[in-house]
C-alpha cells in the first residue's frame, strides 16, 4: 500500500514514519508543506495513495483514485464538513478520521490556564510591584477569585470538553454544555442550542469550543453575548469565525463582560488596528492551544496506532465519516 | 467574654462580627490596623481580651492577662513559632490556631495557575502576534507543554499541598513531597529533608511552600537549586526568606532552570534594582496567592465556626499550639 503525507515534520520523524509503516511505501509531497493550517496544492503523488495523513485539498481527495482512509492532522475539519463530501466518502467507502485525541489534552490545559490566570489575576499581578497592605495590593487580592464553586457553560461538546470537565472535577464547579444532538453519554447536563440564552444568563464562565461550520458562524453575536451574566468571562479555543468580534469588543469595553481570553480570532492574527487589541481585558494567544512539545511525534504515533487498526480491520479511533 | 480583633475589615464586616458574637463583647484597636502582615503596636484593650483574632505582637500575647485562645489571621505564623512561645502557651493553657483553611484553596489555585501559565507559555503567547505556520508560531507551539504526566516535588506538606494534590489528580502527575516529620496520612510519598537532593534531581516542577523558620532560612540555596533537574521550573508560594534569591537568579540566567514563578520574595516588593527583575524567565506576583474576593468575610466566618467549637468545648480547627 501507499501512504501519502503532507505533514510538516523534521526529517527524523519522517524517517521514523517511513520505517514504521514498512513494507508499505511512504509518499511525500513533491514540494514541501508549509503549515498544517495552510491550503496546499494538489500533489500528483497523492492521487496514487491508499492512505493519506495530513491536510489535503478537498478536490484532491475527491479526485484520488485509490484512497481508502484519510486521517486529517487537525481536530477541526471545516473544509471537509459538507453533505456532498460526506456523501461521496460514503459512496466510495472512504473512512475519514481526525486527530482530536492529539489536541484534546493541550487545548483543555490551555483553557484551564486561561481560567486560572483570570481567576488569580495573573496579567495584572505580574505587572504590579506593590507592598503588602497598600490600597493597590488590597484591590488585587480582593479581585482575585477561586474557580472552586463557580459555574461554567461549555459551547460545543467533544473530546476537548470532556478533558476539560475531567480537569475541573476537583474544583466542584457547576458545569453544563450546549450540544446540537445530545447522545446521552455526556459527563454533564446538555442544553440544546435553542435554550442557550437562559444558560448564558447564569454562567460565571463561558468556554466556546464550537467548530467552524455554517450553523456556528457568528453564533456568539451581540444578542447571545448580551444574554451573558454581567461580569462573566468569555473564552474561545474553538474557531474565531464563531464570534462577532465587534460585539465582543463592545461587551468588553462596556464592562458587561469582565474579560475575554481568546486563542482563536478571525483572521489570525487580527489586524494591528483591530479594536480587540485596545481592550485591556482581552487576552489573546496566537492559536497555540493545541501545541505541545513533540506534537508531531504524538500525531504520527496516533496515526500508526490507527494504521494497525486499519490493517487488522478494527474500528478507526477518532473516525468522523 | 471579650473578643479583641485587629483585623483590617470594612465597617459592615466588623458590625457582622460584633452581632455574631453577642452577647460577648467585641474590642477594637484604639488605633486602626493597617495590614494583616504589618507589625502592630500593643493595644491596651487587647490585654483584657479572652479571645484574640488577628496578628497581635508576641509581647502583647505574653503580657495578656485573660487570654484563652488566639486565632491568627494568616496561614504563616513565624513570629509565634518559637520554643519559648509554645512553652508559655502550654503552661498558661492558651490555645493557638491559624487561618490555613482560609488560604489553602486560593494558594493552591494560584500555584496551579502558575504551573499552567508556564506549561502553556502564556506570558510569551499573550505578547506574540504571529501568523499560523511562521517560525515564531512553530517555536511557541513546540515550547508549549502538558502538565499531564510530568513530575512534581512539593517542599512543605500542609493544607495548601493537600489541596494542590487534589487539584492535580486529573493530570496524572508523579508527585512527591518533602516533610520534616511524616505522619503517615499524607496523600503522596514523603521524603525527609536529608534525601531532598535526589528528589530535586528528577522533578520537572518544584513547588516551595516552606514556612519561614530558622530551619527553612535560605533552604533553597545554590547547592539545592544546583541539584534541580536542568530545565525544571521553580515556584514559591511559601515565604521569600526560604530562597537564596541571588542563587536563583544565577540558575535562571544560566538557563539551568527554565523559569521561576514567585508569589513571595524577600523583601516584598524586591528593590527596583534587584537582579530577579532582569530575568525574563522570572515571573512575580506581589504576595496575592492567598487573596480572594470576600477573603475577610471567609476569615471571620472560619473564626465564628471555631468560636462555636471553643464555647462548646469541641476541638479548635487549624490548631497549631
């Protein structure tokens, strides 16, 4: 069999992948990849592959001749998430999986880092040199909070939400989640999207992990942000397109929301003159929530685990189509 | 009975305390308090009190005539922690308690905020505006870590350590602690101080919660810091006096330690020309780890709970002498 990958990886990891899949053949792009999130040109070699690991263009997948299994190298899969693509994969018997289990732990730790950094007022505390007992010191201590016992609403229930819920167990928070189709095996009470406003009104923290699709576009608009509890904190580690950023800036400037912590924006990065940069209470990391040391080795390891399953006829983990 | 407090608290909390202890009498300092950590003058009214809540001077405690129970308003109690003071309290039958249960949750959340902010590279990420796929972005993602599966050594095992261990349970870290006298009921393996060097050599994270006493003075000196694992991270939410800060700055500048996160220093704040301010990998908050919204209300609430125990002859919680 032929395995094609457009992964951007150091030579030694590519060599490891090649050795690990032998005697099957590894095909690499004619021109090297530049980013896991960039659009890559269709590569003629991909057309011959039985298995693809990476971020191929949709037209390249559709025009492939031998493809049996595609493992997407990210957790998000917007470009593939259409009825037409799903139907074509079903018709041709092509299995599609993503890499959500590579990213759930770092994303969950990243958003918990946001939540605790806000609760403990780290940006302000790290910038303050004051003596014990001064008014500045008393105010900083008074504005510091515990997560313990507070309430959290998660928008978008998947593997990241599940890991976040695990991490938060010792904090004894009151947690609910919004999911389009409850499956009954969720770890917290599920609210359908049409009942979101009431849930938004009572949550101290709202974590947005919505994927990017037509239904989620600007889902957090002025209306939904307006329903949030005064003084609440908004976090986004999903996709920037799911938020009306001008409305968010309004809510932050008016003080309706106490703070926002964003790992994703639309576009990335925001233009230098974007209003969110002028909000002192808006904290932005540049889409690094999924990052971790040895990320590519872990991603390849997950692929190799799945390859064993594929070769032995077991179900593929993280299958999405 | 007469209850004296030198707590710095808003009028309504003092009124609440007064109402809550009635028919017992509340005595307040002749001159108002300025800080829970400042040295206060001996107040003549304190000499009459049966019960004291706050931070009285040692000589004021020793010269008190009616004192039966002292509840210290902090977790640390350095000034009272001498053999002479303990002996005098024992002889006179005075019970001494501290407020460690007020501060364990915020301190544990604060140090976890430090640990996650470091793992997720928040100070750097929040200061970076880069596009996906750029070398800067790849480096930031590569330097981001998971706490999950890493190793932690805690120096100083008490209620803060216990809460931190609870919070870290979902991270499946390998945790050990240094304690002078193991009691056998600790939640993690305990190492005596004389075996610290071997433990320091293998820990990815070292959290210092040592109290301030003669045995802990500069306990983290050049030798012990030198035994730490290269690339490890040092956290201090105990007392600044337990660290040789010049040696710490050396270890940070040489790159032997990847970073330090300090909530306490010696003195507080450090002088503006202190070398630690010049270390990019040293992150300092101004002794706010114990702070929380409504801290004084919680502290008074804990005192009132203990007062009920005192009046009904039950054991005092957080008793230290």
